[in-house]
């Protein structure tokens, strides 16, 4: 099977597994979706080791999921051993690791388990999610029966998930009868379904009034892009590799922003912009923005290191750089009376973008006001910078966090 297809299929399976975990904890354990923290590309504590998915349900121990569908057995075992045979605090705290594979059927099932056992710490439980197991989970959680994990079938599953999320976000007679309107689909792209449900219930507003144009104060803007992007593009001979890694960055970046309670504003080139504190400022939204930023550093390192493995020429930089600022923004309709197409303007966007350009690989630079609002619990981990000159803005007092001194994101 063509490699680019397999890699995109794995990326889609990662999204599916995130949805499966969130809905399963909701239905089985009664844990509301906002209390199931999910990180993609989670740092496992050893250099260059990232879990595909890290799940932390409220009141329970975390666990990880590895999507190894399409890998050879040798490649899968080597990858698992590199990540989970190392005795780090991040690995020791795990309740289990679930591994998604092509198939566990056949006479070598016991051999597969024996081989996999050597890839984990002795006391770390693991589960194998072969195609049959995954299809069963899809049917149990979403009520969708498919006979194989093909792109076409998974697109049908995604449609079912979108309907289920729309039902929970906006309410309707039943999940089966719910059909997302264009406005609802747009909102579900920009926000997580559980965040939309929070807004609707707390404000008691119709769908059209969830995100009205207007002046919003105290909004945190997060701007992130890939370091050395033009070099990666120049040295990539296969356009499929370029598209695949950008899709990975976009998918995982969007997930980290909306799953942290933020709004994905836009994706332009290799830059992603998210905002927090809109349309309302929920408790701890500033800390949520910082948490999203730190998780995006891990996404950036993982994506660019994967990309580098496909290139002959060594790239001088890796990862992402991030700028963050807090202030006022204007939310503006892009068409008369539209709520589906909206734009954001304001100095806060410009300040975040300028700070991002100043940050180096694996660094987060934040404005002075945001540093003050974070308070001592997070602010002391930043170092003060010399004022930064920003064209048409002025000199900005700012603070820097490097990945090597990152705070906990739990």
C-alpha cells in the first residue's frame, strides 16, 4: 500500500482514537469531555520520545495509545521499545499502553504478545487493538458498523462522530436525527464540541448567538509556526512528504488548541493562530492557553524530526516557535449578517505575531501583561528579555520560556 496513504490513514486513526477515548469515558465512566485531557505527541521524558496520544481522565491514571497500523512488526517493536522500555517518570505513571495494529489474528498471536512484552517496562500493562477490536469499539461507542479500516469507511465514521458532537454541542431530538447546519459545522471546526456545549448552557443562547461579532477584552492570542519552514520545503523532493507533514502539524495543532478550551482562528501557510477567552473568559483560560502552547512545542519537535528523517540535507532548526499576548480584539463578520465567516483584528494579534518571530526553536515568548496575568505559579518560569522593537507597534516588554525549563502541563 502506498506510503503516503498509510501515513495519512494513521493520522486519521489517531483522531478517531482521541474521539473514542473521550466518548467512552463519557458513556462508561460519566466523565465529562472537558475533564478528559488528551495530548498528541506527548513527551515521555527521554530525548526524542513522544507518545502518539496521552489520555488523562479526571480522577484516573493516564494511559497512552500508539497507532502503529501499517508498520512492519520489526519497526513497531523498535518504536515501542524506544519509547516505553525507558524508566522515566512519564512512563512509570502510565496505567497502560494500547497499541493499534493491522491484525492480531493468526497462529502468531502469542508470539506477537511475547515480542511486544520485551518492548515495555516489566510492570507496564499493554493492550493490542487489532482491526477487529477497533471495529468493535467503533460500533459500541458510536453505533457504526464497518467491515474494515479504509479511508472511505473512516470518513463515514467521522461523519457519525461529527453528528454526535453536534448533538451534544447544540442539542436536538436525537443523535441519529441531528444534522449539522453550515454554521454549526463552522463552529465545530473552530471549537471543541464540549466547549460549545458549555457556552450554550451558560449563556442560554441560540446557535447564531454563540459567537457574535463585537469587542472582546482580555483575549489571549497564541501564534505558532514551524521553524526553518522554507528550508524543509526546499529540500523535500516528494510533494507528498510536504503535504503529509503539514497535515500532521495542522491536525495536531488544531487538536491541542480546541481540546484546551481555545478557538482555532486560522491556519495560514505554516502558521496556526488560536485564541482563548472568547466568547467568554472561563476559569483558568489563561493557564489553558499556556498549556496548549507547551503541548504545541512537543507537536513541533515531533513533526519536524519526522520530516528530517525524510531528507538528505540536515536542517539547521527544528520544532516551532510561539508568541503569545493578551488584550482586546474585534470579531468582525466577513459577509453581511454572517456568523459562519468571521475575522479578528486588533493589536493583540500583531503583538503575538511579532513575539513569535522573535522566539527561537522550542521557545515561547509572551507579552508583559500576559506574564503578569499568569501570576507567580507560572510566571516565575520565564526570563525577562530586552525590549523588542515591533514595527508600527512600539517597543514590547516580553518574557521567554524555553522548552528545557518547561513547567508541568498536567
